[in-house]
């Protein structure tokens, strides 16, 4: 037990160092996975970065020894079917770790997803993790064990709960530190998907964007994050709530938006992929810097060109308080002037659309 405690403590320190090392999200997840597995052994795991505004996977991630053909059903159950232990439910409950056995009262077959997933894979126990920092969900994790492996223990889950905020901080740091982008090389594209997520048809632009999207192979013609977004669109087709816009990145750093809707009278889904504008990405970057709501308000007014007195009058604050907020924003964003702040938050972190001639 002493050796296990030393290993757990050492791995935790290594993950903390990785989170503070300025790695990309992909590097952080790739290097953290084996460290987690050394303390909490699994027969398969998944780690992914998510959009803190929508909780949709957005690019970086690792699938280790999990069957890729189960990706599409997993996302369908996540968004389309009432079920146990959904990632959003874990995050909304204020927890960071959820155990399927505990959630189902020791009867995981109560879960519709698990009845299909367990039968297809032979896995018999599962723990899920949410990587939260501030109010944002920056990533998710799933850890599975086969039937002949012991269930996840309380010490293992407690250790994972310590890991969760470290990885969350690292993912948030990566978003702020690695969001400079190159210009988009093409315009919008359109995909037509069948209910299984297979591509029925695609414009040349959409096919090219799919080839460039950063992310995890899924065993299907579309990346995991695109597959997950398609499931989310189908889930909202019969509801009143608006389906959020999906945000993903290419391997070269171009930010893309995804919009989708079902074609009337069919079960086919039309998905538009297009380069993002500054206004589309700025909220994500603001969240990455960990700004408070008041600091966000001040930053927006700075971007509009207002001076300290004007900001104070607009927000009903004293000029001294506004200066304190500006100082805090500068420190969080790592800038020393208003012009630098506006450029970093509202200009550097997006790809302008391709110029049309």
C-alpha cells in the first residue's frame, strides 16, 4: 500500500507539472493518460477536450483500447436517450467523478448505453470524469474495466478526483496559450449525414475541412467531435431549445464553426462547416483566461474603445474599481496595454474567413 501511495503521489505531481508546462491540449492528454493508467489501471480509456460553453468535444483527445465502432452509439446515448451517468449530469451535479455501479445502485444494466456498450465490448465497470475549472467544463474522461478486473475502488476514485482539476487547468491554459491561428484557406462546406453518421454527400470544401479537423479517428468517415455534434443536433430536433453552434479546430490551427439541422421529411442531417469569426471565438478565449463576469464586461467595453471614466459610468463603478479590474485582466491575459489586450482576445485567437474575390 505504501508503494501504491508513493506511485499515486508521484503521478499526481507529474500531471500537475504537465498542466503547468504550457503544453497543447493534445500533448497534455496524451502524456497524462499513461500516468493515470499507472495509478488507476484500466482496459480502455478516453480523454477529450471540450468547449466550456457547450460541453461538446472540440478536437484534442485520446482513445486508448476502446472500440472505435462504439463512438457513434456512445454519443447517441449521451444526447438522444435518457440514461445514467451522462457527462453533463456529472458536471451539473457539482461532482467530478461518477461511478456507473454506484449510479445504478449496483445494477449497471439499468443503463441503456451500458447494455449495448457492455455487450459489445465485454467491459463490466466504468468511471467517468469531468475536468472542470471555474464554471467551465474543459474536458471529459471515461475509464473502463473488463469483467475479470476488480471494480474501481474508493481510493482510486478519490485520486481521480484530485487529477480532474489539474487537467482542467491545463486544458484551460492550453486554450489561452495555443489559440493563435492561421488564415482559413477555403470557405464554408456542407455535409449530408445519414442516421448512423455516415456521409451521404459532401461539397469539396466540407470534405477538405473534415480531413483537416484535429481530433480522434472514429472508425467512420467523420471525426469524433463532428460525430458528437451530429448526435447533439438530432437530440434537439424535436425540442424547443436551440442547438448550440459547434466549435472545432483544424490541425493547422484554423477555428471552424458547425451548424446543423435535419432536412424536412427525411432522417438526413445537413451539417455546415465554416471558418469562424472573431466574435465566435472571443467568448471561448475570455473563458480560457479565467476572467470574472465583471472583468468580461470591462474587457468588452475596452474593445469598444471606451476610456476608464466612460467604463465606470456605463457599469456604475468608480474609476478606481475599473482600474483594478483592468489591472487584473492584464495580469490574467499576460498583456500590458489595452491595445495588446484587444488584439490578444479579439484578434489573435481566430481565423478570419477567406477573402472572396
